[in-house]
């Protein structure tokens, strides 16, 4: 699988990365014949840096998919002991070795065809000083009507020592602060006290109320 795209001169010299999700499963991505990603997990979101592989003018991106069945056999053979699989539900052997939807290899409602491909997106994005990787909201209940919300944000920092403005909005409350982070992956956390929140109830027991959390 391959495509070509154009880049103008002014964009070079800046950081760029690919934003890839639902890449199924054992695959390699090359940009202008430079290997930028080796993937083996359909459930991951990949963000490889491709800055050094890009050039002015015409660029070429290629995805090479390997046989999922052959990869599963190779992984099983590399184990120090045999790992059994359910042959009654899956006629293709050893696919429990792969980080891939297991229903692709057969189920009571599905045929076994071992598909592969890119089901999500693949986008070229500019790498700014920092980017948000994940947002994890955690709710803690201390007593009836007394809750706290911890908003944990995983950041990827490209340039060390530059100030980052970290902002969170929740339930009409806005928090903003400037932080200086180390290069690489860092965590930033904000905690909100939530008195007497509207709760989310199972169907038939009450309203399914949701709150919006915005992070920038």
C-alpha cells in the first residue's frame, strides 16, 4: 500500500510525525524508503517521528503488511513453552499470540478470514513544543455527596525547557498554569472538588448524566 504527497520547502526544518491508529497488525511504514515504524498491535495509536525522512517536493509513504497467520506461528515457536488456544472457536492456530481482534480468526457468528489493513486514519501532523497523548479522568468518592475529579494528562514534550500553558475546563471551572517540563513523556494533573454531582445511573435506575472535561 503506497501513496505520494507534496511538501513545500517552508515546512521542512520543523518537527513532523505520523498519527496512525487501527493498523492491523504486523506492519512496517516507510517514508521515502526510510523505516519509521514497526507495528505489531492493532489496538495501539502510533505516532512515529518522520522529520528526518521528509524532503521538499514529492514524498512517498509505503505500508507493508505481513501475514498475521505466519506472524502468529513465529511468535508461538519463539515461546519457551506451548501456549494453547481454543481450536473449537478458532480454526486458525496460534492467533492468541497477536494483539489483534480475535474474532477475525473465526467466532460463532464470524468466518475465519484473518483480515489485515488500515482501518483508521493516517495523518501527517506538525510536532509542536508539546502535544496531548492521553487524558485520564479519575473520580474518587470520599463520602455521600463528596467527590473529587483528578484529570491526569499525558504529554509528549518535544523541546526541553520551554514553558507549556496547561489548561483544564470542568463544570464551569477553569484552571490554567504555566509549567516547564522535561523532554519526553510527562504527566500533568489537576484536581477538582465536586460537591453533590449529578450521577450516572444504569438504564432504568435514573438519568445517564455526563460532564464535559476540556484539556488544552
